[in-house]
């Protein structure tokens, strides 16, 4: 059976598949946010430490297990112990949840990509109101980019309780996104192996182009200074270290079963230790590289908004007090304001509400992550660039490639255990299994194209794969070291690859990484408990901004089900295996 198993054409193809999977949207929109929130340049200290003691060892563990057992997640952990089949089942369930909502991001990328060919860009200006006497009120209160995202793209409802109908344009984009994924996975490693060269390398080409462009933008240095200026006091903040560990953990895609699935198609003699180090370093370097690009553009956006604010205030003062053009500048603005306030108190008081307090620091301090960074902040900067259509096409094509690359790993985590099953593969060919998985995911994914779809997207994004993954990888490390036996696995790994396992990996697998994950698990659990009633951000069209609301009871029930559906697989499958074995033993017991 091993001879019949498909293999990667060469080790490089496997590395590209891992990079394409691990380097995703989190590198572009999560890591820069964490740098901004937790100490700028000083955040790199806990990040690198966590990479060495958590990221690399756990990535190596998953690759080694997949390569040794030569099966998907369910089969691999069943081989280690029949009682551990639930670990693989939990990985498949989490990957299924992730696939349901993650491809919606690719649908949004398609939507923005199609609109990027318009001149002017549709999010660069507010539309006229119904009477065509001015701009749309909601757009004026928010901004043109926020309006395009919340109203034109999502057509978002005021709350999660108001579902609304399916938005057919995003729904068609979702169908297109799933069709693209299906074509990429159609022939297994044969087709995926060719696609990953493209999905892994193209984002770097776009990032390099964006880096050159970003560094030449006015105000880019303000953003880079803000990023790299270390805030040493943040190193004493426990949340800084927790977020560094969490970012490494989720960025590498540990616990989903994708890495085990990819490694199962390797030659047994493959040097998976070297590949684990390479993928880890490339993934983390990409996060830092993407942050430089992001903050150069972020600096441009902040500087542009700051200078626009100054110009509006200056123009207001000149027109209100009939001052000479050029008499008020950014340098003397505060002195002029003080002079006018003391000389013409009544006139100044009348216009005071319209005088904004412009601050470059406050513009740079605006922390945004996730879809807000990708579809609002970046589009805000792009619309103010020269040849904005070109930069928009490049950016959203890059997002699409990052998303598709991650989706190939997510679907591999689901498909590999299914195609490894003799029963399922005897009934259906691989192409049919792949098609059914994509079709089911696409059908369920239509929920995220409802008017309330973005609220459900946030629920899945926040709760479907946090506690579950920590529990899965914790059980993986403990099972390998203490159930299967670290010495036994060490001997098998040496026989397979011809390389001895160093003390560094053994200590981290057996002691450091499990303790670290227990700490993270306790932190997340206590954080959920202390948070009290879970809340979400709802779009208020009348104010043109997000407001905080409590989740209704049925949404809380869905959150509970998302967490329980995967985590409970581990004990329930173990219990089921124990009961079946006892019943089997009872049936075969000799009759006295």
C-alpha cells in the first residue's frame, strides 16, 4: 500500500506546499497589529523566543508523525494508539469549520479584485444620495472605504438577529472561490504540487513590489519609525508573551492535520527536521517583511489623513476670519488658533466644533487587524496612490493567492483521511470525494453571504479553532512522548531518516512545549470566563461606526457547539474505542 501512495515529485515541492499553507493572511493582517499593540520592535523578542521553543518543535513533531505513519491525521494517531483516533477526528472537524468560513475571504478578494479595474475606484468616493443633492448620509458619517465594505460588499444588517437575505454577488464570488480550490485539489498531489509553486512565490513578488512602492510614499518613514521604536515596558506585560506564542502557534497552522497530511506524501528518508526549520524561519521572516510593507503604507495613510485634517482646519480659519492665503501654515496653526480664540472669542466659539484636533500620533495609534486592515485600511491608502487601479489589482491578487494557498492545506487535512479510508475510497473516486467536500463547504458557506453573515464569520473566526487547536496539539505532544514512547519514536525516526534526534527536540517535545500549551489553554479559558457576556461589533448605519452589542442566547449556543464539537471528539472517541473493545472481548470470551 505504501508503494501505491502518491508522493511529492521532489522535496522542494513539499516545502513549497508547507510554505503556501503556513504563510497566509495572518502574516499580513495579524502580525503587524500585534507589533502595533505590544511594543513595536520589542515584540520581536518574545516572538523569536516562542518560535524557538514552541513553533519549530511542534512543526517538526507533526511533520515527523506524518512522514513516519504515512497517513492522514486520523490514521496516523490511530496507529500510535487506537484510543487517540479522536485527535485526528478533532483535527478534521476543526479544518472543516475553518474551510467553511476561510474561503469567504477569498470570495471578498475576488469581489474587490473585479472592482479594482474601475476608474475611479468605487471605494474612493461616496455615492450621491437619492435626491442627488449631496453625498449619501451613511457614507459621509463613516468614510468611502468603510461604506463600500459595510454597505456595498457586506450590505451588513444592524445586528446578528436580523439575518436578511443572501447577497447574490458575494455568493457568486464564493462559488468561484470554491471552484478554484476544487480545480487545484482535483488530482491530489499531482495538481496541488504544481499550484503551490505559484501560490507560494507570487505573494512575495507582490510584497517586494509593494515594498519598493511603499518606501517611496510620502510619510512612509513615520510608519516605519512607529513600528520599530521599541516599547521595552511591554516586555513585562504577560499578554505580550501570550500573544507572541499564540501568533506562532496559529501562523504555522499547527493542529489542523494539514502538515501531517502533507508530510504523509513524503519519501520516508526525507529530512523533515531541516524542512521544519526552513518553513518556520520563512514563515516568521514573511511576517516581519509584511509588517515593513504594511507600516510603510500605514505611515502614508496616517500622514495623508493628518495633513488633510490640517488643510481643512487651515481653510476653515482662512474663510471664517477672511485671512490672507498662506498666512496660516501647519507650523503656526496653534499660535493662530490661540490668537483668534482670544481676539474673536464669539466668532471662534461658533466654528470651534468644526475644528478637529489633528494628530499624527493618534492616526498611527489606530490599531486595526483582520478584515478591517485588509479591506478598509489598505483600500484607504490605495485610493490615494497614483495609478491606484494597478496597486489595487496587485494587492487583492496577492490576498487571493495567500488565501488559496492556505485553503489547499485546509482541504488536504479533510481529504487525506477520507481518501485513506478503504471504505470511502472503494465507493467514490478521489475527484468525487473532493467535489463533495467543496460542494458541502460552499453550501454551508452561503450563511456568510447573508446580511448578518459577517457577524457569523467573526464567531467562526474567533471561536472555531482556538481552544480546540491548543487541546489537539497538547494531546499530540503528550501522546507521542508518553503513550507511543519518545525513545521508540526516536529509534524509528533515526532508522527512517538516518539522523539521530538531538536532546534539544526531546526536551522541548516532552516538557517545554506541553507546559507552554497548558499555560496558553488556562489563559484562554480564564479569559473567556472573566470576559462575562460575550460581545460583538455591530455596524450602526445612523452613526456610521461600529457599536458593541451582546450576543443573543442562540449565538452563544453556537459558540459552545463550535468549541465542543471538536474538543469532545478526543474523549468521546477514546471512550467509544474502550467500550467497543470491552464488548468485543466479552463476545470472544470462552464459554465455561
